C-alpha cells in the first residue's frame, strides 16, 4: 500500500466509514432510509439505546445487508442467460449424444444464501444443476450459478427456489431438460425459555428439494440416474426414492413450533416496522406466505431484549463453585480441567443476524467442579448469548464471570459461525471465527494455555 493509499485508508477509518460497505451503492436511497428507520424502532423495542456506540451504525448495516441479500428482485435471469449462449455442434441424435449437444452437463456444489420468507432468518443452500442441451446451443457454466443466485437473493422457501431456478434456465437455454437439486439448512434456534429447560436443544432443519423440466419432468427417468451418479462421484449422495416426497409443505421451524409465534399481544410498532422492511425490499407484505412473517421475526428478536433475565432452573449462583472433595479435604495439587463444547446462540448487534457456535472453558484448580456446577456454567453461557452481542464481548463476559466462580485462573475459547459475512456478499461458506480470553495463570503461562488448547477436540467433518 502506497503512502497516498495508506493515508486515504486511515482517513476513512478516522471518519468512521466502513470500508466493507462502501461499494454497495445503497446508501441514501429511499428504501435504505426506510429500512434504517424501521430498524431503529426494532432496537428501541428491545430496550436498546440506538445511540450506544456499538449500535449507532446498526440500522445502516442492517439495511445494506438486507438489500444485498435481496438484490435478486432487481435482476433478470433472462438477461444473464441470453448474454452467454454459445453454438456447439455435437453428434446427431440418430448416432448418439456428445457432451455439449444432447449430453448431460452439470454444475455441482454451488453455495447459495437466502432469507427464509417465513421468519426472515437466513438459510444456506447447496445447489446442484444439470441440463441436457438441444438445438446445438450451450450456456456459459458460470451463468448457471448466477441465475441460481438471482432467485436465492429473494425471500424464499426451498421448493419455490428450486422451481424458479429450473424454470428460468429452461426458458432461457431452451434445452431438452433441466434438473435442480437443493440441499437446504435452516438453523433451528431455540428461544430463551426452551433453552433453559433443555440446554441440549440445537441443530438444523434440513430440506432436500428438486425440480425438473423436459426430460427430467419424470422423477424416474433414466437421465436422473445419470445426474445422480455424477453427483455421487463428488460424494453427494441423493436417494432417488426420496425425491418424489421431497416437496415439503413446511420446513421453517417458525411454522411448526408453537414457541415461534408471538405469545400474547404482539408489539404493534415492531411488527409494523418489519412490515415496512418487507415493502422496502420489494415484497408484498399481504402475500399469503408473508402475512405472519413480521410477528414471527419480532418473536425471535424479542429473545434478545435488553433485560435482566431471571436465571431459570440451572441458573448459576453468585459465589464460588465448590469443587469435589476427597475424604472431606480439598487437594492442594492443581491441574487443568475443562468444560468443552457448550453450545450457544446469539444475535450480532451490528447486523441483527444470528451467530452460533461452541464455548470451551478451561480452569486451573485443585479439583474438578461438580456436575451441578458445570450445568450452572452452561446456563451462564446461554445467559450471555441471549443478548445483542459481538463475539469478542461475549468471550470476555463468559471469562470474567467464570473467573469469579472458578477461582480466577480461567481461559475461554469461543468458536462461532456468523451469517453477517455471507449476507454482505462475501459468501465464504464454512469459515468461522475464534476468540480467546485469558485470566490469572492462563494469561502469564504459555505452557498452561497450550495444554488447554490441546484439549479442545477437532470438529467432526461434515458439519451443517
């Protein structure tokens, strides 16, 4: 970086300009301003101070993220396809098929990101597309991904997303047939009440959907076998017998969980604000699938209201936790003990998007704490998770509280997956963030830190 560039960079930082949002082109547009105003209403409904340092730019960040994540409403798949059709002569049908003119062409493992139309929470998609060219015409392979992204960047449910991608490609390329398979993953977030009742509740709701046109219209056509076999070469196993049942009517957790609906009278100002956001994104809030979306999103958001939640059931108590004793005496020999893989859920205060992960706690003590004390540590993690947060603060808060309970020598590692990077167009799926807080002996002894870090298990492959 040259001196001039570095000076400009520093000037931007001093002026508080966020470099990752400079090129989105959404600022000062009426839709962006309307979303900002709505987000301010939501934050105030949570009991937050919209002038607090961490929240000052949240309305603008949220507006830009939402508009980036729904920019497909202003894009036309037809224009993308027609700009990339190429002539490709193959063998005549009477002789056989050659790849490019009659032979199957597929693009595998396209990562997509969309917003669920039922709850406005994000979901991830692994997309597989195949088509059989006809009329001596093929399309540039990158355009398959771009067309899929046009429809993903709208409020969606899995089946409609698959159908829209399939239909757009069929009409744009005019092939013998198009096949689309989507593997979708939606976070199954608990609310604060259910989590304190069952701290093990976690996981994902998954949906496998497909759509076919032309030669793929029959789910049992031989060409589906070719498609699925080529997917299997990359370790993508789709059971053909399941495909006929894959058109799910209900997949979003908010649709079948009673806790996902607003209990008692909804907060009118907040619900109206979310309705305004839908309109600003280019959607019709009166569309049947969206009528209850504002109240569902408000219900989710209210889990993170700025309140002193009463600790429930396994609530952690003030004061030191008693270690196990042998023969009534506490051993003076200290060693490292761990509480690993404590799941947590939270909401990023910068973009109002969920993030989730695990917390690892190490402590240097004469004896291991009791199972009941471990349960209180888990409740403490959940307590700090259910607030508007940033991961760095969450890590520090857990460490400070754990230190007061465990005797001062504490190390905390938080590993999390964030949706905010994906929503801003970076779309690096599978990336994660780790943060560390160290207190007492862990802050001064590298060997002790290293020993604790070695105890953290390697995540199982596959993930979400």
